[in-house]
């Protein structure tokens, strides 16, 4: 079970065997003390057979720091071993400096050389992304910004959204995406933003109307108005283009989004609570069904959000930035206690619900939405 035998191919390449040859196949998660993660002892624990080769290599300190970072952000022991092995292969070629800052182009070129087969492409892409995040957290990654005219305008628009309007990060990202998409699709080669006219705006909205509903198109036009108003006020446009008609929408014109209660009960019963994530998924669906919590509110729940003695929960509402205290029934407290006792355990991290894919950590909005795809054959809209 704990065999360290290398395959013939690995012997020919004179590389240490993968972590899969060292770890039991059923190991999925693992945590160690921070002082162990940051030292060479972690490398000896991950690679007990060939640990000396890692300790004596010129970049052993880089491997130990990368190992500690992987464990800190929540990667499993198995995945940590794979990432370390691939990074060892890349650093052994001597094309990356472990002391100086690294650019994205140099990092991509170094990892691309190791993709000798189709099966290795995705593996080395994952390791490249993880190592890039590690370098960025240490301030050693050089992101070369583009200096074309459109990028300069988008950067100024980003500062305007943050400093003047005070929008949240997600709102800024969506508005910037709309502005960038409009500029790069509307302007032809050799045209500048000063050449924009009502024809460009109409052509772009005509294309979007073919793939968006009236409600989504109304939001898109609102984002377009904001950007075109900014461009006109700051002198980028010759004429005002922010006067755009929006499609009409009417209250209660859409079918009701609430599910019949018998269908909600079927959805809850379809969850296999004996599976690896069954208790977590059932608890999430229970909170949504009985209390109407949004996916973003579920993702923001922490252990200290629940007062077990008072049977209440403090919900951070993202839309109005206010806290809402909800009383929980005995049934809900029982569901949450069962989940904490059987799946979550005594993990010291603050989140109430965790994702199971590495890197492990708190669930996000899109992760909560994915629960519906595993909850059963029913199709449910997440908001």
C-alpha cells in the first residue's frame, strides 16, 4: 500500500516517482502544522524515499515554500505531491530563476516544454496556474500590462467605477467586461474610440439581442449607458451616445419562479445523504427551501454565524449590506448538527460549508449553484 517502486519509464527519466506511488489511494485530505509546512520536513514526509534529492537540489527552499503555500490554501496531500513533482521537473531544466521575479511569458514557456504528451498538457497547466498564484502571493510575478489605447481607457474606467461610484468588485468586473467587449467588437482595425457612432452601438446591441432575453438586454444597455457617459464626459467621444432606448419589461410577465412544495420535497429526498457531500448538499438545499437564502448568502455562512444555544443565524445580506438574524427551527438545527458532526468535523477554518475539490476552502456562489446539478434529476434555477 505504501510502495515506493518507480515505474520503468520514471527510472529512465531519472525523476522521482509521483506522489501516487507513496500515498495510499484513499487519502483525500490532510493538514499539518504551519511550522512543518514551511520547512524541509514536509518534503521528506511527501517523498520519503527520494527526499534527499529534493533537499540537496539548488531550489530546495523554493520547493519547501511552494509546498507550505499549497497546504495553506487547502490543496490535498495527493495534489500537493503532484504539483511538487511537476515543479521539480521544470526547475531542473534551469530556465526559471527561484530568486528573481518571473514574467508570465517566461513561466508559460518553461512549463510548455514539459508538455510532451496530450495527457500531460492539463496536468502541467494546473501546476503552472498554482505556481503563478504562489509567485503572485510573494510579489514575484510580473504581470506585463498591455498599453494599447483601449486598455488605457478600460483602466481609467475601472478607477472611475471604484473611486467615484464605489461599486463592488463583482459589479466592476461585469461592467468592465461589457465595455471591453463592446470596444473590441465594434471598432475595426485602425479605428479609435473617437470614431464611435450610433451605428456602432446599434450594431453591437443588435448582435446581443439575438442571444439575450429582454431582461438581460436591459441590464446590458444600462452598463453600456454608464460607459458611454463616462467616455463622453472625459472627452473620448465626439458626440453623446449614451441615450439608448431600453426594451420594455412588465411586472409579473414571467412565469412564477417558486417551485411547488411537493417538488421541493422531492428535491430534498433525492439527495443521497450517505455520499461524501450528501450532508452538505442536503443542509444547503434545506436552508434555501425553508428560509429562502440566496446562493451568495449560503457561501458567506461561517460557523460563528450560528448561535446554537439561541437557535438563530446571522445572515450577511450582500444586496443591502445589512445583517439579518433568522430564528432556526429544531429541525434545521438537527440538520446542521448532523452535517457538522459527520462531514465538517472540527476543522479550524471559519467557513460552514467547504468545497471538496482542491484547493479546499469555503464555497463560492458558483459552487453553491453546482449543488443543484447533483441534487437529483430536477432542474432548479439558482439566484
